C-alpha cells in the first residue's frame, strides 16, 4: 500500500472531483480534503449575491486556511497518511487558469512523495466540455 501520498485534483465546478476523490480515497486509504472545506469558513462570513465580486482580500484569507491545512498535514498528521485534495476553478478567472495549468503539488512543495514514487508528476484533471473547448482555443 502506498504511504505518505498527496493527490491534488484540479478542475472546474461540477466535473466530479469530489466523487473521484472519494473513490480514490478508498483505494489509497486516504483522507479527502475538499475545496469547500478550505473556502467555506471564509466565504460563509461574506455577504454575497453571487453577482457582485468578493471584497478584496477574500482569496488571501482563503490562502491562509489552505496553508494551515497543509501545515497541519505536514506537521501533525501521521507520516504514513495519504491525502486527496480538490481545487475548483472557474472559466472566467485568469488566476484559476494559472492554478489549473500549474504543475501538481510535489515533494518539494509539501514534503510528501509524488504519487508514482517521486519519479515524475501525476495529476488527473477532470474538466467540463466547456472548459475543454477553452483549453483547445
């Protein structure tokens, strides 16, 4: 059984990241850290009509939550623990495209080996048909 593995699933909303994460977690005996667990503690504190942009600084606060989770995984979780994280992106946000196109999390960035034993990077990226068209264009 693989140990000390971090899998990072990136894709747009509704593409099945959490569904895949839950199934993969059974195979890897991993804990799932869904993007909603990272975002919602901050977003729940902000009034939003889903039209008006969030106030400046919201994503910086969410980044602090994400970092606290990663720090906890790195320093307090058992060394042999496996984790699967999800990250949702949005088609109209250039920052999300940067995250989507970035290399996956690897041993240099969080201290866990890549899924294939550190011999390269593996990432499964579920995307919607709409997002797929954007990637081709």
